C-alpha cells in the first residue's frame, strides 16, 4: 500500500511543478478528495448510501470538491486545486487530470428513468479549468479539453477541444508527443483559439476561390457536341 501511495504522489509531482517534496503533496485538497472518495465509494457499493453521502459531505466541506460516491475513478486521478463537481454515473480512467472548477455534469433523462447521465473520461484525459463536460459523452484517451470549454458531444481520442460548444482544434502533431501539457492546451500564441478559427475560415475561403476558378474555366471552355447531337443534326439534314 505504501508503494502505491508513493507511486501516486510521484504521478502528481510529474504533473505539477509546484511542490518541493512528497510530503507537501499530501496536503493537496485533490489528494484528500480522492482518499475520501475511495471510502465513500466502498460504502456506496455496499449500499450504505447514507454513510457514503456523509463521507462525501465531509470531503466537500474540507476540500471544496464534490465527488458523488457512485462515481467510478481509476488510478492516479488528480484534481489540481479544487471546486470540482463529479456526478454519480461519471467514469474516469487512469492518469486523468482535472483542474479547478471543472464539472462532469449529467443530463435529465428524457424518459424519466435513471441511467448513464454523466461523462466517461478515458485514460490520460486532461480537462482545463472551468470546463464543463455534460451528459453521457465519451472523451477519448489522451484527449484535452481546454479551459472554459463546454463539451456536449463525444470527443475523439487524442483530440483537443476548445470553445462553447467545444470544437476540435487543429494542433501540430509534435504537441501530442509530449507526455503532459498543463491545463489541457499548449500555452503559446500559435494555439490561440481565435487564431485557429481565423485560419480555418481562411482555408475555407481558399477552397471556395479555387472552386470558383474551376467553374469559370469550365464556363469559358467551348463544349464539343456529343455523338447523339451529331447524329440528330445529320438526320435533320
């Protein structure tokens, strides 16, 4: 158990350059949130719902993070800072990182029957601060959700999502070769969402201009009569 704890602390230190020692990480609210959730989830699976909720309530009071006891969370999960909300049917894989004010929220079932209402985050997902992932969507492995994005549809594996509603962002392949990018998106001017949107619009304009030129060439090129037209003209003669 001690080895697992040290491994978890080292995984947090690899994602956060702020702590100077392992002991400092033990004071992180995100680490305490996960510890409380492990207890609450066991109580929840044992159908001790009141006790599970009690542990959840204490954890929320002490850490600022609200993780429903029913949520399923994998290994080396890390909430950097706090004030995160994770719903009952949320599923989180291994090595997932959430920043502050993230919501893994649910949708109200249209048929009134409880079921899968919250997102599934696969291994290695990073969700930036203030982002909302809503409904029973799938966020593919190693995907990144940028700060303040609102995700309401499935996210492909390895994609970077930005905006409201979230749209996939064009990111150079070298960015994907990095093991971890803080806050879900590269922090340089070349990855500014507004600049990316402008580049996409410019690409669309270029395609339209190319198509227009092709149509102009087709219009100016004289057409040769086909064989049927020649035979009809000969018969009339």
